[in-house]
């Protein structure tokens, strides 16, 4: 059942090691500016995504929905988004479309006022998978349910390949995406494996408004499905989950690859405000935090509040020590790229 799967995902993400073997954000080293010549208290952290202003250059990435536990998580996240002047997304809304009594686990975000809201559906559901695909009326329902500003279509084909109930067809996805982009303000997101330059160009030509890279570095859904398969005693899926645990394009590299004239959201493994500064220095318009915020959102709101305050403080310290008085200046902050990220950037001559 969808509800059981959502609950499993939350439990595994919180309690298991689902990260790749290497964190590529650590391969970015800023050159310390000993004489910053700026006032820390005057640093401008304001940002903008497609005309939506935020107080800080990151959003709360799509995480969950579809269970009563997820209702509380989304309530806390949307409360935080209002308090800190951030945008936020909800998890895959397939559950709400297929089972209307779960709608409230998503629409709870309407109790607060994030700067913008992201509805979320999966790319595999846009095309036939041996059953009916999502039509525009279903997408309308999901979009209107949370009074969304943007529609996110998430690409999770690796996860689909390694989960027992996965969808295996991707033929026709770009045609369908182009149709949807004509009717909805569309953002695409990967869920842990990143986008290549070739993919970014296809998405741009399809009419996508922004790209959320969701690269290798954060939660590995191959790892999550490994643990689900282990619990179910499915040796074949376990082996595939382990084999593809570290599959994907590192998040910082994907940010660079996706510089094709669209705003880029840098997500996938952001842990701290320093990581956020690194994402912005690679060309991201914003960062996206997910698993880092999950524990606080699933517990006491004060823990979530403290986590966000620490992210913001560390971002400002990184800006101060790179002499970056505003977010845009981080893009020109001097930095050194270490291996193995350096080799990934060389693929396109970055």
C-alpha cells in the first residue's frame, strides 16, 4: 500500500545509513578572505525564484505526505517556511490523487503561508505503465489541493527500477512533459541521481521553468529500497539496491551541468549553511534541504527551528568569510575544487 510505503520511507531515512560513500560538497573549498570588508549584520540573504521572493536562498524540498505522520511533518515544515520566509514542497501527491481521504496530509500546508508552494507528481505517472496515467484533471486536483505556485515533476526512475512495485516505462515522457509545461508553471526535480547537460537541454526545450538537480550526495533511494527489500526478503531487489547505491551525478556537478539558461535549485545532500554556500557558488539560484530537516519536522518544532537558524547562521558566516555581501556575490567567491568532483566537472570542460 502507498501509505505503508510512505511510512517505511520515513523510518528508513531517519534510522538507516542511506547516504552515498562520498560527499561531494566537501570537495569544494573556499579561499578564506581574512579582510572581508563587509558588515556581518548587513549581509543580504534575500533571494528569488521565478519572481517569488524569499528571505533566504533555499527552500524546504519535497519530502512526504500520504500518512498521518506525514501530516505532522508537513505542518511543521510549512510553519517553518512561514516563519523563515521560505518556499516549500510536499512529497509525491499520487497518494492524494488515488485516495482522497489522504488529501489532508498534504493540504495541511495551507494552514500556514510559505512564500511559495510546490505541488509534486512523479514522471512515471505521466505515461502509461500498464494502467491509466495521470491526466490533466488529476494534475489540476493535486495543484489546487495545496493552492500551489509551481508544479514539480520528480524523476525517480532508478528508484522505480529497484523497488518491488516500480514503474518501468519512460517512453514518451518528454512529449508529455512538453504538454504539461504549456498548462502549468513546471519545475523538474531528480530524487538523488542528478541531471546531465543533455537532460537539462531537453528539459529547457520542453518549456520547463527551473531545474532542481537532486543529485548524488543526499538520500539514496536505491539504498532505501535496499532496506525495504531486505525487510521483505527480496534478494534480487536487495542486490540491485546495493549495486546502484552510489549511482548518479554528484549534486555540485549537476548544478554546473544544468547551467542552460534556467534557474537551478541545488539539492541533494545539503547538510549545513556552508554546503548551501557551496551550492550557490556553483551557480544555484537556491538550495534545497530535505533529510537534514526531517528529524526536527518529525519531532519537536523547536528542534526544526534550531536547525534552520543554524543553517542560516552558517550561511552568513560563509558569506562573511568569502567577502560576499549578498547571495549573488557567492557565485564569484574564490574556491578550489578537489577530486573526485574536479574530474566530474571536466566532463563538459567546466
